[in-house]
């Protein structure tokens, strides 16, 4: 019921072309990170990979997510969505590695997961030996470490390249328009920052979530081995399974817009607060405003105004963006 993600091989990690970095479709980049020393260490053994990572570790704390064997590696909510089925722990990478080693032969191991940890602060020097060149972009590089885990389908606002460096991972991606078929949970209360699908992908309940069968028709799936990478475009939903007892992934996030621009998520939540519960005719009127000034804006909407008077209808720069942010804050405090 799903299709395979388009594969590309032979790319140079030191010079990724713009057509890759700006792709609006997922891409499986076979062997992109295969020459990285961490990948070569992981192909020798899990212990060799851990030893390589320890070379760069200076003892800074990491945040781990820990779950009992009963959750079967699926980090999720509790039964009534009032909390979660795991608990966070501030610990050291050495202790995480020890726990992973202690439970590697367990038939039903506890779930152990260190997610989204900034490489430059946690593993200084790692990037000088293991890196991608992303042109003019200044990406955030993060590392993810754990055993066999399942991360619920979610989206990221930035574009994302994820490189598997130890173990194997399965990615299942859905285009943004499948939002209504994925049965997304709370927006403001989430396991790790982004809203997630409430569907258990390994045991989907089609009675409770009947439209998920339609989402599956649009799914794109890829399995990655050490050295493989995947590009997940902005706003594409992705479900990630780490398949082995020891898995490491390194990813890069970057935005196609300058850092001074606001976040779309904040704008959506503000719109929900200010517009969603208006009478229908007023919502339709604001829909037209959003269409005109935002979603179909092409510059012509301000063409009748002299450039010096266009204000926020003109192009943004650091100064004008900051000025508008201050105006928004003032209005919110009124």
C-alpha cells in the first residue's frame, strides 16, 4: 500500500547540489555518509562505535528517555493522554552506553533513547571528522542514540537530512496533505516538541482510525543501513523505527528562510486563538485576508503603494522583522 522513496547514489558529501537540498520530495541518499569514521567503526562492532564516540565526549549531561519493556520501544502518551509512557533522565553518555550494553541480550529490553542532542556541545570535534557540506546553509547537527525504538509520525518545520551511522532504521513518510488522515494528537502537549500521530503503525486500529488506510496509500518507505541518509522535506510527516539493539543517527536541520523570520507554528497557534472560534462569515473573511496577504502573495498586492510606504507588505529584513515582532508582542499584551 506504499511506495519506495526515490534513491540517489554517488553523491559527494562535501558538495551536495542545491537540487538535493531544496527537494520537495523525500530522497534516499544511499551511501552518503559511508566514508565517515563513525560509520566505519560501527561496521566493525557496536563496541567500536561506542569507543569512537567516547573519544569526543567530555562529560556534559544528556537527556535520555527511558521506558519499561512493556512499551515495546514506542515512546508515546499514557492511556488518557495526560502524561507519557516514559520518563526523562538527565544522565551521562557513559551511563547510557552502559545501560545499552547491559540489556543488549535481553529478550524484552527497556527502551533507551537519547534524542536530538547537539553534536557541537556534546561531542566537540566529532564534526571535523564526520560532516556534510550543505552550501550556504548553517544547519543544526544533532545525534540520536538508543536501542530498538519507535518514534511516532511527526513533522519538522526545517528541512532535514538524517544519516544512519550505526544500526538500521526504517522511515515511513507522508506528504503534508495527509494531516487529516494521520489522527494527530495535542498540539501544545507533546512527547518531544512536535505533534504526533496517535496511530500505532505496527498495530494500526482501523476501527478507531479508519482514514489511516487512506494515508497508507500515500506513504513512502525506506530502510537505511549504516552510511545511508534520507532527506525529509519541510512539513513531511515521518515515522522512524530504529531496528537494532544499538542505533546511532546524525541529522541536520536547516531553514530555507533567514533566522530572523518567525516560526509558522507560532503563527498557526495564534490564528487558532484569534480566528478559529469566530462566526463562520468572519472566518471566511479572514481566510480571504490570509489568501491575499500570505498564501498567494506575489508582490502585486502592494504594487499600488509606493515602496517607502509598504511597511510589512514589503520584503522583510532583520530590522523590519524585529520591529514587527515587537508590534505583535505589544498587541498581545493589550
